């Protein structure tokens, strides 16, 4: 089927079967995962209620992939993510994660071009360097949202010792977020 600008509509029936209206066939979560990897956009609707359940189905695909041993999400990350539910910062997390994934995708393309140019023993060095940079970027970003480490990264004192360098943009954003949080707390105390 040719790619169009409109997302393919998938209907989920009560018997848990998924129906691709574009191809008029039943599909599995694995088929939907292949569509995602092929950058084919789709939307999943509950056939009875008409509710958009795309987020739930995509989460199910991730759950199945993780269950197959293809662990992509570290336990520490999952715990930190769960902590954001119901937190005052919850509204910022989706846009931050989307920005982080976009950045990672851009870096991934750079890595692939470096590998195609190098295509030798140095390709492994490029992979290792890229993984280190991505990990460091992600850890710095998560520290921004978790200004006071809890149980898994040490105490606030050890976190302060880890980063004695000049303030980065991330540090400045962290400081601004902390100031905004203080103002929000002050406003909520007044009401």
C-alpha cells in the first residue's frame, strides 16, 4: 500500500483483534511494530466506542518487545518515569522526552554516516563514543527532572560532587525550573 499523508486507521474489536482498514486485513501487534519501524503512521480506534487508543496500543507493543528480552528501557528510567505521574512536572515530561528522542534520532543518522565512511575497526570506536555521548546526555537530562536523587543515584551530596564544571544550558534550565517550582508552591500556599 502506498504511503499517504493520512494515517492508516486500525480498529480494535472486543475480541482484541486489530483490523487494518487500509488493507482490509486483520493485523497483530507485531505487524503494527513493523509499520512503526517502516514509518507508516496509523491511528487505533476502539471499534465499539470510537475512542482513540493509539497510545495504549503503542505501549502494548513496547511491553511485548521488552518481554521478548529486547530490553531498551533501563529499570532506573522506568522508575523515574513512574515517579513523574501525578508530579507537578508531569506536563513537561512528554515534550522533553519527545525532544530527547528527536535529538537521539539525529545523532543516530550521524553515527550511521560515520560508520559507512569508516566501515572498519574504527566503526566500533564511533559506536562506543556515540553511545557514551547519548548516555551522558540522557543522564544529564534526567538529573534536570530529578534534582534530588532518590535511592538509585546516591544522595544530593554525591550528585553535587559529580558535576563541578561550569554551568551548562541544562544546569541553567534546571535552576529556572526549580525557581518556577518554588513560585508555584508559594502560589498554592496562598490559596
